[in-house]
């Protein structure tokens, strides 16, 4: 996914100072309650402005199944380095953070995703395979287990899931199937979505075929725990709305149905990616590059322009959410 987004940033095909343009540095306490005290509607809204969505490049958005932890990723402006960040509720129900995740910060890490019981957290990383090396490698899928003392030392999922190519954005079902995207030379397009399915205790890798993948590019698969719904990112398809859109597919009688564009309630002319459902199934999260125009009818001085670039609406990407009821029309 990272290389996909980098290509988008390099090409249009792809990867007076108003108060709204001021810096969004947070000085007030974080609201208590579920979802940082936020409420979603059936219109796309920026999630947790000034708490999660700030002036940086924020992507991914995942709550733990009990709702007491929130993980996401921050990238540098050129997307050469990624770090996983988290918030956590204390015993009084107050959100504490942000902090770098205890298993992240040394090498590029991104795309956190929980198992449905909250006992495991999957992510991608460029960290070396063993402690004897300090040289980063390509993106692999790793997993850390929840222990009484915190998160365990991450473990590489190994072959056949991880290869010498990049693997991105993992989603694991209750039946332990591992869905991910990868840039394999044998794929249908620049990037495809795959399923690693357990057969007799071993993983077998399958390309999800024409219902999901095209000769363009697909990535970032979110798959529901029961394995019957998938939302993913694709770009370059006929009828898309911009640099990259989100699509949805449902499995019927064991077969993935042809994916549908999620439409203008979620997609925009900007890049949309990193889909994720809340653990209770009520809300849908994603990341978008959408922003208001940089041009202005009134002359903007230097301080005004600087304030805009330092603000949350600077086009670097933020986390958005919406009531998941809007997905029902696609069934």
C-alpha cells in the first residue's frame, strides 16, 4: 500500500487567514466516552479533529474490540517512514495519549488490525527478521499477542504469506483466514488482494479473482470477522470518482460478488483508502486526502498561508467516519 500511495502522490492519476486555518494544537482535555465522545452521522465527517486528525499524515483507524484502545498510523510528509500511535482509556474512562505503540517506533510500521477477540494485533513492518541485522527490509506482516504485562515481541508471519515482495494491510477472520494486498509479479494488476487460507494446518495463498481484482490496482482489504464482507481500495477503474475509491463486495454461497463503488457518501475526487469497521459494526472508518481548496478570493499573507499548511485541512490526509447504515444499500 505504501508504494501505491507514493506513486499517487507523484502523479495526478495516482498514489486572508481565517480561524479555520489556524493550527489545531489541542490544549483541552480529551473528551471521555466511546469514540472519544464523538458521534457519527450518515454524512462523512473528519474523526476526532485535533485528537487523531491533525496537521500530520494520519492513516488507519482501529479500535480494540472492547473499545478501550485506539491505534492508527502517522507518516512523514514524503511517506518514507511510518509509526503506529495509540490512545488508551484509563480506569476512569479517560483517554490517555497519544503515545508510540510499544512494539513500534524503530522501523516503518503501519496498518494495525485486531483479531475479533482482541488477543492479537497484526501490522506491517520493514523491521529486519532478526536482531542480528539493522537493515530494513520490504514490508512484511507481523503479529503481536496481548499478554498480562502488555504486548509480546512481534513475530513475522513467515512464508508463504510473507515473501520478498511487499505485503500490506492485513485482515484476519474468525476462521483464521488472512486477507492482505501484495505487489506480486504474477498478479492481475499493479497490486492485488489475496487470501491465505488454512488447509490441513498450512496456509495456501489464493488471488481473489475477477470479482475483486482488476488489471489496475487493488489494496487495503478490510474483511468482516465472519468473512462475508470486504471493503477495499482501488484506483483507475472505469467510473471511479478520483485518484482512488473504496469498493465493497459480499460473499454469497461462498463466492465473492462483483465489487461495487461505495459512491459519493464516502468517496470523493481525492484519494480514499484504509477502510475499517468499528468492532461493534456501527461505524465505518477510512482515510482521505480531501481538503478545501487552497486558493482564496482574498489575498493571503505569509502567516495565513503558513497557518493553513500547519492546520488539519492541509491535504495531507485525515481519518474520516460515517454511520455504517450507509453500507446496507449495497447488499
